[in-house]
């Protein structure tokens, strides 16, 4: 069984199948929603919009195809019973649509989640009204309707344009327990509303000038048991915890779930962990945690977020499913160039990943480092990176040097999997060297970095500084 603070890069179905029965106290997770407004939209291509890398990753997953058909068969044959009947009924209604593909892929994972939860355990499945009604039917079938606890409404405000319907400003969290008789639940409270008579007794004073004062004299610190409608701010672009991971959720939302349905030392799992909101919330409350995500980008984001929020524990995180030696790194470069690039940028270099790549000359990542204050304002230097997992030529190095100039970068790292020729080295040397204005640090401005060096503990020469997140 995995230890505390483990991050697994991989498909959560395969990974959860390696977990023993009844080993997890709490699963709090936020899968892709299958909604058009979400970053992970299976319809995006069909609407003619340019697919982005991460979207591409899900387009295959949620389209009806072999994987969905296999999952459907497994649900009918291996799982069967009420779950099989439910899925069969849904297919009659939804046919082989992306929504049905999404539901079978979710159903087969929910079956695993149920298996690995302890009898005292709970599941919170984060979704939105696009699919929450279908997911609830599936959860009822897997967990039993009697183990349904709440449909929590997370209500928030955010900027939207005018539409021909009411503004959609809530998500749904479906809360189930494995066994209602054994489940853990710590009652959380919230303050009474301003107007509530339960706040205490009201004392009215009429003054000589006719004005009236009303004050509450009771114990105003008393609170009431928390409702299932939660008003928690959506992360705005300025939020401190923001790492620009698409679909990042606020830590306070997940802290509430963890406080209610687990105790210190319990093991919390997020099998769709994204940039690790659940994991940060678990760490803050002294729970143990395991996170799984399909993308190298997400795993890199969790690493960076965790190092920033819990620097004292930075060396205690175990990462599985990412290259552990040169051969694995080279195999990744061959089989999954995009994954290799994300791993190099976010994990090896700890740069901010460039997910947009619009007319930027192929810059894959950036890193800003502080250069001190000028007229009271912090000034930053800039490093950029490009990853070449396959063959590369002298022309690529020249183009990267041009991109560095266009980006006004002080330093550039060109990551490769094979040694450069002497001509390439000469071309790189043309970029000159960089001297840090504050520290005794000098380095070639354009460094060709062979990934083999990473496994010999040799990193590119870069200034210290807090890495900007994603
Ligand atoms: C909605 S996001 C989670 C966001 C997260 N709550 C946060 O605050 O960052 C869903 C995540 O599920 C991941 N994902 C999708 N399919 C997956 C699979 N089969 N196995 C593991 N992770 C998957 C995606 O890469 C994405 O990071």
C-alpha cells in the first residue's frame, strides 16, 4: 500500500485496482465534468474550436469508443446486479453519446472507489448540473440509496456574460458513506444569520430623542449545525493559492469536507487530483494523502504547490508513475512526447508550463527570478525552456536563441535526449553568458541540457528564486 504523501501519475482506474480492499478513509474528488464550460470538454472539437493539449487528452477518453464499450461490458458482466441494470437503462436513454461514455468511465471508477473505502469511509464526488443527476443514479446503485447523505450545493459568484437563463453559479458535491451505521461524521457549525432570533435575546432601547436601538444580549458566539448550501468564494485570478491550473478549486471547500468526514491521521485519496487542492487541504489538517492524476502537468503542479505551501515537508513526497531512470525518461520521450515535455518543464526544471503556445517560438516553460527592488518595485529576470524529446538540429538551437531574444529572456535551457554536436555547442555559445547582478553567479545564457544529467543529480545552472507556479 502507498505511504502518506504519495503522488501517482497514471490512470486512476488501473491505479485504484492495485489498492487493497477497505484501505481509504475518505475520497474527495473532482473529476472532469463533461460540461461545455469546463476546461475538459469532449465537445470542443465538434464545435470547431481549436483543441488544446489537455482537452485533447480527454477527447479520446469521453468519446464513445472501444474503451467505453469495454467499460460498459465490464459493468454489465463483472459488476452486474443493480449497477449493471442502471447502466443498461441509461444507455437505452442516452445511446452511445459522449455523455454515456463519460458515465460508464465514471461508473467503473466509482465501483473501485466503493471497494477501497473502509466501512467507516465516505465519498464526496464533485460535479455540476450537467451530469450530477446521472451520477447520483449511479452512486445510488453502487453505494445504496440508504447511504446517500447529502447533495451539497457549493454556491459562488464569478464573472459571466449575459445569457438567456439564470446565471449558473453552483457546483454539486454528492456525499455518500460506505455504511451509514459505521460512518464517521464530525458535526461542523456555522454562525446564525444576522436576523436569526437564535442569536440571543433582543433588547430594545427607546432613547429620549425617539430613536430606537436593538441589541442582542444572548450568547452570540453560539452557532448552528452547518447547512448543505455552502457559500465559498470561487478562486479569483489574484487568489494566493492560485496556480492557474484549469479547474482549480478553493482549498477552504475541501478543508470543510475533510474536517467533517475524517480525523487526524486518516488516509484521504483524490483519484482526479489536478493541482492537488484536496491534498493541500488534507495536509493542512494533518491527514495522510494520496493523489492520482493522468497528466504530468498536474503532478508537476502538485509538487510545486506543495513545495510552496509546505516547504518543510518538500522531501517527503513520493512520486510514482514518472521516469525514475534514463531508460524510462527516454521511453517517455519516444512514446509520449507531450508528457515528456510536461515532466521536463514542471518536474525537472520546475518552470511554469506554457500550455497556450501561441506564437511564442515554441517556448515550453518559463521561470522568473527576483533581481531585487528598483524604486520600491520588485524586478525579475526571466529564463525560458524548450524541450526536444526527439532529433534536433543546429537550426533548432538557432531558433531557440531567436525565441529567447524575442521573449527578452536572460537565460534559456534547451532540453535534449542526445548530446549536441560541436557546431550546436558553438551556436549555443553565441548567446553569451549571464551574470547575476546580485549573486556571484555566472552561467552560459543558452544551456543545452541533456536529460541524462538529471539522473546524475546535475541540473542546469539557474539563479535561485521562488518558481512561479504553472
Ligand atoms: C477537474 S480536474 C481536478 C481539479 C482539482 N480539483 C484541482 O483543484 O486542481 C480533473 C482532473 O482529473 C484528471 N483526470 C482525468 N481523467 C483521469 C484518469 N482517468 N485518471 C486520473 N486522472 C484523471 C485530469 O488530468 C484533471 O487534472
